[in-house]
C-alpha cells in the first residue's frame, strides 16, 4: 500500500494475509512481484469511501493480473 490513504488495522491484516496466499497460489512468481501487484491493486482503491469490500476487490484484481503474467498476456498498467 503505497498510496496516500492510511489503511485500517483490518485492511492491513487482510493485505498481509493476501500476499502469502497469492504467493502460494502463484509459486512460479517471485514473492516481491506478488507484493508489488497487491500494492498496486490496493492503491487503485485508495480513494474509495466505502472500505468494506476493498480487500475482496484487491484480491480479485491482483489475482487476475497474476494470472495474466503467468499466461504471458499483457497486463494493463495500474
């Protein structure tokens, strides 16, 4: 999470659990790359006023991007 918004404790916990989960799901990618994708995905929702579903949306966005990387497809810029 590199954006300007400060995550709540629950969002920070969700992100920290998301990174190892996605790293396990995509073992052929370096953990640092997974973390970068998660951070970039999280930053996209930085200005979202209703935060309840942000962790789910971030996971979906990051997972889709990681799938594109694995399949060799172009990943849209964040």
